[in-house]
């Protein structure tokens, strides 16, 4: 035989067709073996011999479980016995390492009975088909589907990064890490990619191992620590180009980078890097970070299909990360806006001791429109306000700011609570009409629609110890008397703000000195772990019952009891402990409508100021009292009352029975009057008028001397 003949040169013709059959069986690329009635090997082709790792002589006469007494060969022997017994073919799908190949592969094994002409089973044949490509394609598809379901369940960047690592480690890579750019997009702004040849700073956000960490190896750097990547390292190149890359572990650039990079924990470096994928998290032309996928040398290296799979999964995560980043920015803007619209600090006031808490809702719910305020009023009184704008986001915060500004403006003109809510209701109606008009013009965007809001406005007078409150569909306040009895104030029911046309009514009552008043929004008692609104209200009353110590501690106790978790809705809580001005700090006199009462009023005021040690204010106060009492005698009606209040300022009040309001004007050169209120305005820090059920009160406020 000519051994130098060309491979395709025709050889001698076969003796018969049996030769062709034997040759075809031996050379067939699918592993085939034939077993006798006792399930012992009779013959096998070359591919089966190669995969077994034994020579042909060592195979003949052996059962499958005698080749390697471990799964799946024990299972194969059992299947062979079943086929020989039943005469029915069986298919088995397994993923294992064949002894002669040394690689983990997927196999479809077909056990087929071999029957004689009479249909009796005389043996069986085994054909093992390598279906690794199909198996891995199914695995990739399942991984993509699973990752799509698990990644992006929240609007939290760190959680999304952790979900990317959790869904790919073990099934796809031995080690997965996700690093985000710590300060948002990169240097070029438009694409969000760092410049070529630049070192990159990354924040390690998530990492996962396929096997538990060895306690003996050094601990990795904590999560959220930042590290720098050299300019030409694989991560820096991937971020600069914005393209995913596949690397072998023996590449010089990979070896030099992997030796001491903080990107790879010590346990990963010790086992070695067999192959590496660097995949940027790119979405909306912005690169927000990088995903690292590592396989150790004893694992099959990544191929091009794996690179495409990593790109697809990472692209989904990148969109979620970028959405979370944008949402975090918008939420920070809304939260900053809302906090800027809330009081930076509550003012100290002689009428009440106050403290407050505001808790924004969860990130998923967004910033809401809850607000509160403490407004000093004339006559040493104080207004306590809590409100809630329905909805979340920038629009709710902006509307809340407009309502708070409107309440402060209306409070400045000393409107009673029910009248103030009426004017506030008109404002909300106007806002809704403006948005409806914008919606018709196509300019409203997300701002179209009605505005729903609630508000509770209460005024406390420390001289009379009376509280006047009105509600616009807001939860009732809790009043805790000094003996520890807590009850909800049954305010007259009022409609929500924005309904329009319906009246508001006020409740007036006297409260003991040292009582606690709790104002809050519905997020405190509805849901949030407190159950229904009624259950939450009962829990709030029980929590506030009993002696109340420090207000700060009381606020913390209420929140800890009613909000064991992060609230699903915004929560505002305002606690106020009432004080009273004793009689020694108030001077009050009834005056007649005779002109001689002016001189009598000046004497009484001078004597009272001397008793308080405020003699240096006597001259100014006499002028103010003379003007106000004279105006009341000339232009108003009895009864006329003069009152001095020594608080953080000296307050002078003249009340009469007329509802006409004075106005300040500039007198002309030859006018005999018209200069009085102008003089009062020049001598006092501020002045104003408030109307009462029986008339009006004109007041003027002077600062106390520094020594006082």
C-alpha cells in the first residue's frame, strides 16, 4: 500500500458493503458504542474511545458504571439496563466532563435497543451527541430572561448594580464586580465617557463570588470605596472607547494590571484570571460605570457569544442605573426645593414651645407636599399651621410653597382661622383654573389637573389661653392636658381646599397652661405600618397619653411607634406646648369715649412702665397711646380698651367697637390731622389692625431696651 498517496486518492475497492459500514461506524464524528444483552461493551467507534480516555481493549467487556463509578455513568448503566429490559429507547441529557476530553460539555445520549428479526432485544446502542452549543444558547436565553426580571426592581443605583452581579455570578462568571463613576458622567459631558489616556476613578458598588470567600485571604476593600484605574488598563480603555472588550488572562496588559489592582480582590488574584470581560454601563449616550466579569483559569474562557450576552445584560442594567441616577438628581432637586420652602428653624415664641419633624416619602413614592409653619401674630399670639398637597414631585412641592406663602400673607393681616381658610380655598381654586387653561392651550404638561390640598390653621393666645382652630379636610389635632389626658379636638368638618363655595367654621376653647397640641399630616396615621387611619389615630393618642417630658423625645417616640419603616407617604409632625402670660406682664384698662380719657390713659401707661422698669420707653409709648386712643374716641365707638403686654417686645393695643379700618396717609402742609398713624409707624417696629367679633384692635409693637 502506498502511504504517500494523496488523501483523496481512490483506494482499492472494498470487499463488500460490510467494510463500508465498519469504516463509517469507526470514523463517525458522533460517539457510538454497542452493548450486549448483559450491558457490556462489544464495540465502539473511535470518537467514543477518545472520549472515554481508555484504549479499545480496556473498554470491551465493561459496563458503563465500571468505566467511572460516578455520576452520570452510574445513571447511564441504569438506563441501559432499563432499555434492555423494556425494549424502549431512552434519551438522557447531561452536562459533565468526559474523561478523555477534560472539558465540561452538554451531551444528548440516545440509548436504543438492538433487536433481531423476530423483534427480540439482543443488545443496545449508545450514541452521544455533543449539544453544548445548543445548551449554552438556551442557558444564555434563560440568563437574559432571568436578568431582565431581576435587574431594575428599584430606582436605586446601588441596588441595581447588586442585582446585575447577583443575576450573573456562578451561571456566567466566577467573579462579577460593578463599579460606578462616583460623580456622574465623565469629563466630556456629551457622551459621558472619560477621555482617552486618562486615569479613571471608580466606586466599587457591588461584587459577588461564585464560591464563598476563603477566610484566610485578606479582606477586600469595603463597598463604596473608590479606586483609580491606570490610563491603559482594560477598565480604563473600555470606558474611554465605550465598547465592551474580551481579554485573555495571559495578555501582558491584563497580567500587569491584575497583579495589584484594587479592582480584583485578593481572593480573585490568588486563583488567577483566565479570561476577562470589561463592559461599560452605557445608556442614553452616557457611560455611568463598568461591569467586570472574571473566569478563573480552570473555567472555560469567555467567547464571542459570551461577550454579546454580557453586553445585552449590562445594557439593561445601564438603562436602569441611568434612570435611577436621573431620578436621584430630580429627587434631590425636589427635596432641596421642599426643604427650602419649609421653615429652616422654628422661631422661639413666648406663647408656645415647639418642635417638629418632617420625613420625606420613599424614593419610589417621590417628594410630596406636606408642610408646617409657626407664625408669630400680634398680641403675643401665635399661629400653628399644618398642610398637605395631594400628589408627589416638583409640582406638589411648588404648590406647597405657594400655599405656605399665602398663609403667611393672610396671617399677617390677622384673619381669623375660618376666614383665612376661605381665602386660601379661593387661591387653590384659582390655581386649578389656571392649570386647566394651560392644559387647553397645551402648555401644562404634567401640571394639568385639579389641586387637592388640606390645611389646619390654629391660633393660640397666651393672655387668654384660648385656642381657635379651623380645618380644611385635615386630620384633627391631639390635645394633651397637663394631667396626661389625650383627646382629639372635634373641629367642625370643612371641605378640602379647592372645592370652592363651601363655608369653614372654627372651634374655640380654653386650654390649660402646659398643654400639648399635636398637629400632623395623614401620612403619620394612615398605613406606614400603623394599619388603617383609625388604628393609627388610636395609636397616636395612646403614644401621647400620659405625662409628656421633652418635646424632642416626644417627637421621636411618636415616629418610632407609628413609623417602624420608611414612610410610603410624606409625614409632617408639629408639637407645641402652651405657655401663659401671667397678669403681671399684662396691663388692661377700660376707657370712656370722653377726650379726658387720653390723659388718663397716658398716666396709666407711665405708671405701668415704671413698674416694669421700662421708663425709657415712656415718652414713645405715651405718644403712641395718645394717638391710638384719640383715634378710637373720634372715629370709633365704645367700648374702648387699652392693653399693654410685656413680651419679647412691648405691645400696645387699643380696641373699640367699630369695624372700620384706619389707613395711614401723608398729610398735606395745611392739614390739621392725618399725621398720627404715620407717627406711630415711625416710632414702632411694626403696627397693624385685627378684627374681632365685637370690633377691631389696633396694635403697635416696640422693641425692648437691651437692658430689659
